[in-house]
């Protein structure tokens, strides 16, 4: 099956990286659905948030539908505005959009908290996607057993696209282009998702278990069992005074339960205070704060340890 082949490939890649490296990069994965994609407006950025962050590298995997071939198309480049929902990459060129997500302030806050560390981000997300198979509809699904498509893409889901993105990102030995091999050290997972599951009662009630299973698979892909996980609590704009996500309170409780039961997971609560640019997506200020809160949350879980990219 595709997921296992990709995990094996990634394991080989991690194990084969030379110990004689020029620079260590601490790698964070950013994933989820549309509020991870990002709908903040680049035109509304001011000051330092508009600047390219030369010392932070990002590999943004191009969003792909279920049932399409898992290519993991992306390209390592310094972080800059434009990594929102309308970003695309063909693996050779990045096409930056007019929107941004939480990645800008996540990176700047992590750099503030850990000024002596080099930071790298791997981002892959897709709007509308669920974890539960029953809530997938036509948007896509993160459950590894979800099957869709035909020909080369048959059986490919969002989990497969995540693995392909990870594999392509780790294939690059020199991510900053300075001519010397870099070492990538898994440092954390940031997850903003759950709204789609909140549209259905059974997926909502099963969200905690599904989230735990998926995060365990992510940790396994990074070969780090205790990798810190920061989860953004979903919120509701309540258009016309009615809930957009009918079972949102159940998912919120499930997110809390997961983070309570996992000693290396933490729930970010600030989303309740954000404004909206439309019924489903935060405004620019919301994404700027969300990145900061995610960085502080992940940092609070981190502890000194000797971690390498070579599995045990």
C-alpha cells in the first residue's frame, strides 16, 4: 500500500543522511484544512510581517485532491508572504498567492523563542478535508484507509499526499542552497482542522480517536514518538446567529480530550477571539495571532533531548 511504501522510503532517506553536516534545521510540520491553508490577505500585512524571512526555510507541498497521483510537489525556499490557500508549486517553481496563513508569525515567534536554532517548515494542507471517512464528501480525507480515484491515483488520500510531501522535502540534502548537506531534526506538529468533521454527528463524536490515530501516524513518519503536537481549537462564526458547524461543540470537546490524554499535545484556545473574513475563515489579524500562539504552544512542550534524523 502507498502509505507504507512511502514511510519505508522516508526511513531510508532519514537513515542515509550523513552525520557530517553543515547545519541543523529544526523542522515543523503545518497541516490541516482551510484555516491552515490561510485566508489572510497579503495586502493587509505591514512592517516586518511583509518581509522575506531569509533564515527560515519552507517546503510547501502543493495541495492535491484525493484520487490524484501523490507527487509531493514543492520546493525549499526562504519563507515569504504568499503561502496561503492560493499557493501552488510544480516542484520546480513556487507560485505565491495573495493570501497567507499562520506560518509567518509561527516562524518569527519560534525564532524569537529559539534564536540559536535554524528553523524549517514543511506545510501541506487542503481546505474542506476531514479525518473521518464519513465526512469526506468531495473535499478529501486524511484517514489512511480512505479510497478514491482511479488509474495512477486510485486509493490516494490526503495522508498519502502528506507522506509524499514529507518524502520530497527530506530528499533534498541542501535545503538552503549553500552547497553543503543539512540535517533535518523533527521538532513539532501544528494541526488546524476539524470543522468538516463537525458537520456530522458520528464523525464529531469519533474525532478524538481519529485525531489520536492520525497524529500517531504523523509521529511515526517523522520517526519521533514524542513529537510535540499543537492543535488549534475550531471555532464558529455563527452566521445569522446559527452555527455553521452543527456538531462543533462535540469536536471542540474531543480536541480537548485528546490534548488532555496525550502528554505531548496542547490545545490552542485563542481562535474564539478571532474575527472572520467570511463565514468560515479568520481575518488577517487572526492568522497573525494564531501563528504566534502555535509557536508558544509547541515551545512549551519541547524539552532538551538528543534527536537526529536517524531512526533507532
